[in-house]
C-alpha cells in the first residue's frame, strides 16, 4: 500500500544525499527523521527530527521503527545488520542484502559476473601469498581495498607485478581486489529507480570525468553511441532485477577504447553523477527515491535540458571568505546547490552547480565561465 504525504520517513545517514532527500520529501509533504551521529549533519539540519546517535544504537533504531512508515539509506556503508534489525518491524529500502553485496568489491564483482555482465579482470588479494600468485595477472592494474574505499581513497596503481606487494602493505594488508586498468574511451553511469513491483525507470546516461579520484564533471546526455547506451541501460536493469532492488540505484561503467561496456561498481542510493537531474529532468533522483520507497508511481525521467554538473570541492574556498557566489548567481542558467557543511576542506564535496543549456556545447561553455569566476574571485 502506498505511503502518502503526511507520513514520516526515516533516513539513515545525514550528508548531502540525505539533505537532498529530505528537501524532496518535505516538499512532497512528508516528515523525515534522520539518524546520523554527526550533530552538524547537513540533512539533520533540515529534517523534522535529527537523532544524533550511532547506527548500531538499538534505542534510536527502535525509535525510528516506531515513528516511521519506511526507512531508507543515504550511503552504502550503513551496517547491513542495522537494516536487518530495522526490517523486523518496519519496511526498509534498499534491503540489507543489497547493501551487503555493494559493501565488498569482490562480492560485488562476482555478483555482476553472475548476472552475465562483463567487468575488468580481477582477483582477490587477501595475503602475501595472493600477491605472489598474481605474477601472471595483466598489469598495469589498480589495487583497491575490498571495503570502505570511495572517491579514490583506498586505491594504489600498480604499473607492474613488482609494485603489488608494496601497494598491499601501503593499504595496510587489508582484503583487496586487484583490477586490471582499462584503456578507457570514457566512464559513464546509469541512475535508475525500481519499484516494489519490479518496474524500472532509467534517467539518461551521464558521462563522468574525475580529478584525483573524485568526480569532477558529469554531462548529460552522454555523447556515446546509441548501442553502447542501450547495453549500459540493459546491464543496470539486470543488476537491479538481480538484487530485487527497491529504490534509486546507480551503476558506473567503463567504456573501453575498443567499445566494450564493463561494469565498474554500483551505489545503492542516489549518486553524485545524478545531481544533474535536479535541474535538467522532470523528476529528480531524490524525488524518485521518495516515490520508490513509498510505493508511488515513478515520475518522468525525461530530460528537458542539456546539462554539465560540476562538483564544488573545498579547494575553491578562499582562505578568508567565501567563493564569489554572487557572480555565479548572475548567470541565468547556472543553478547553485550548497550542502550546508560548516567547514570547507580540500577534497570535501561542498556543493555542485548545474549548468543547463539548449545543447551540451552551451552547457559546457557556461561551465567554463563558472570555473573562471570561482578560480578568479576578483574577476
């Protein structure tokens, strides 16, 4: 049965993704209780109620279960046992099993292969012996921690076999996955929503570029061949179906220089590369998350404007003061989104700007102007 406005929703996690979910939910008439241990949680500041407790605090979890009609998540590193505990008494989407797959790179990649999908070559590295046995692996490669790595963290490039053992030590000899480095044409992502009944709706594919392992710019629609786009959309749908997923799911892909579509990783939540939907689509990825977990029909994913989304990191903040927001806001088609974080730090995602246009050339031209303004605040 649909959960209608006036009900209370629960959100595990209180960062920027949770904040934008809260904004969408409250606009639609829902109350939201956020559970996040950070007393300065960006989502908590907008929520109807903020529980500044740990994710394994059973008293706080019991409170959520009593007061919420459904509980959802902001990021994949919420303990799966927390979701399983809540699911005993309240609907939880996505499920603990979906997060369990996404939380471990080896399990995730094996799951992709089980769905009949292609990935880069990989092997598990869990000991020094595993390093010794990787002599015939196709290098260059990237060694990635199996858990808790994101935005380029927990990764070391291995140009050759001799780099592997030192890299394993550099990562603390934690369980890792060694992944072949692909000769890339581009990286793209699919953001979709899947209902309780199994209906899948996909947003247009975004092409992504990174800087220092962190997403820098996403453009949509991605300028890739239609047959490659169709293959990526089909693969993402198969992943969502294989998980029996409910909610918003993002799947990232490598497209190789020889036109192979390779699944990289998934995020069981809205995604940074889907922020463009806030200003360029009929329905945002955050409204879709509300709709899916509340068992409502999906909104239209139609994209009405070309867009270039730029991540705003703490690096662009002047030492004394704030960036030149006033100049950015003079640009009619530049849509500024700030996340309400108290402190700007290098590499920290502080906001994003969506540059919309009639076509990608217009959007990218506007993005270049925004970059110039924020890099030269006196201009």
